[in-house]
C-alpha cells in the first residue's frame, strides 16, 4: 500500500524549514554589558541668595529693631501677598527677626536661604521626600553630567504658593468629519 | 576592433530604444498602449541611467543601503547628499550628525500626572525641535484630558482648549513608549524600524516603504504618517539634525518620537522635558540606580499604559 505523503519526508522538510527560519531570524540587539556606564548625573541645587532682590535683608533691617517690627509684615512689603494657609500672617514663623539674612525652623534652628527647602519640608514632608528623590520639581541641564535642581521657591512663591492657571497652547487640528466630545448621540 | 564594433552596436541599440520610447510617448493614450509605453519608458530610463553612470541624486537615493549595512564612508556620502538636498529646498545649512548610542545607558521617562496641567508646551516644543510638518500638522505627543477618578483613554479628549487645568480633570501626555518588546518593529516587512542599544526605537526614513503596518501594530497610537510633503518655513527649520531622528522627512514615510536622540545621546534632555513648565516630566538613564527615573520607579507607585499587552513600555506614569 502506498500513502500519498511520506511521513519521514514531511518531518525532514519541517525540520529543514524550522532551521531555515531560525537561521534567518536575527537575535534582537542586546545592551553591551561590558561597556563602562555613562557618567552619572551630578545634581546641584540652584542657589537662592543671589536671586533675591535687595538680598542682604539686613541692609535695611539693621535700622529696624526686631521688637518694633510689625506682626503683619505686609504693611511695609506691599508687594507680598500672604496666601499660604488660612490665617497665615506671621512673618516670624519662617523669618528670623534677629537675623533677617537667614530663615529659622519652628524649633528656632537657623536655615540658610540656599536650603530653604528645609523650611518647607517641616510641613510638606511628603513633597520634600519626593523632591529629594527627584519625583517632584524640575531638573535643568542634562541626564548625564552636570544638572541643576530647582528648589521649592524656584516655582512656588513661598508667600503665595499656589500655581496660577495657564492657557493651553493650540490644540491639534480637529479631524475632518470628526464628532466633538459630548456631541455624540 | 571587436570591442569597438560591440560598443557601436550597444550605442545603436540604446539610440533605437530611446527613439522607440519617444515615439510611444508621443502617441495618444490608449488602453492597449499603456503597458507598452510603460515598458518603453522603463527601458529608456535604464538606458539613460547606464549612459549617465548613475550619478543623479535620485539614483543614489534609490540604491542607498539600509542604515545598518552602510559603511562609514557610505554614510558620509548619504549625509552630504541629505544636507545638499535640504540646502537646495530650504536654503539652510544643516548640521547633520549621527550620534551612536551611549554604552550602558537605557532611557526612560517618568511623568507625574498630578503635576501635569495639560498646557501642551511639550507638544509644541517637540514640533519645533523635530522639524515636523506644520500643515498637515504632525505631532508626536498627544495630551489627553480625562475625568478624575476614571481611566478610560477612549473617553478622553485630546482637543480641549482654554485655561488649564480644568476642574476635576487630569491630563495624560502620550507619545512613543520605546517599548522593550516593540510590536511595531516585528511587523515591518523591510526592517526599516528597529530598537537601538539605548532602548530607542528608530526608523530609517530612506528605507521605509510607507506600508503603515507599524502604525496598525502600535497599541499607543505613537506613529505618524507623512501623507503630504512636510510643510516648513525656512525659519522654522532646526539645523541640529540627525539621520535617525529629526531630519526633514520625505513624503510617504512613518515617523514617531525618538526621545530626541540627537540631544539625549549627547547628554542633553529631550525638548519636551526642557519645555515643560510644570516639571511633570522626568527623563534619565534607568540603568543608573541613582538617577531620578530609577528612584521613581523604585519608590513610587508607577504604572505603564496597557501593561497587559506585554510591550514593556519605557514611560512610567505616577500620581503623587
């Protein structure tokens, strides 16, 4: 009895085609393990002191005795709007009345303006943790080599920390014949 | 003597073919004549090519090799040709580079959806950086506006306008995820798109045949097709270009986000990240455990889009 197809030949042909496929199919690119890693990112925090207008605050404040300073400081600094949390009107919560060139913690330890994130971190500990790891805030520079981190006050005015709304830039052109959101029956 | 006669013969043959082609082309169009005309035209073109020694740029482009098979000299020639073409068309001198992948680097994005306010600065920075067509508008990044508490991308709105962020909305920027298991590269019939060592999926625009299989395969709608010749003003051209990334694309090829490889492979940040006014975007080398993206992936509750498909995307989203 003669079968139409020889099983052995089918097997050989299958094996052959599989080998052919395997030989044609190139392995995907792999990362060179032996290569030296690129230089890590060196992140520095942008300094604040050089950026404050009229910085050494003591230039003026040496003429004002700490005891005579108003509790509600916005009387003299008319450009400052205090809108941090309801009822917040006490400058001396963060500013040191005896040395206006630095800030102070609630526990009265002095903090430089350059490390003002320490002050913010007293209440906003979670955000401070995220900022430390890089999950919050903006980094400028490059991913390799030197980069600079913007501290809290680089984006949020400490007296009015809420970010204003923005105008969205132009939307992509609406597809011809498309149905706008909400108009669909 | 024999060689001479052979040459004369071939010259005569070429002349005959040319004449025939001219006569055929001069004839009024008819259904029967179409195929004949076509063959005659092809023959005439072939003759013209052999006589001129294939020196036209069109011929060079036609016979150009795949990017991965070109030698350094061939690449130089191709880059010179592209620069020349751009100079001819837009009258700008471009700086066309081809930076290789940084050894040991794997690029990734982390995007904070709590911080993103949907202002689309990234979209427009990307368009300007990457010489994308302005009309018809080709944009790599799509920002989707979603209701808080929902996560159905189909119900999102990509065409919102006005003041952002709107009440009870959040914004999700989408672009190419540079998947580690990319479906798009597998379907390409000509291998014009592939994954590089630093994780970036690139396209050889001169090798792409424009079949758009990759667009159908991509689950993230990341790829764009140049239906028309890209329309750009001379002043809009970014002269810092690279072969695999932002050189002005020809018509009929697919393009997509490439993590600004002409910038990132030199250590800089991508254009969208630099433009982001909110700091929602984080970019870095995820292979470095101290980089911010690696730290975010380790410590935050991150997610990727369409994880169930097994594409292993390289853009991580998180809320904080």
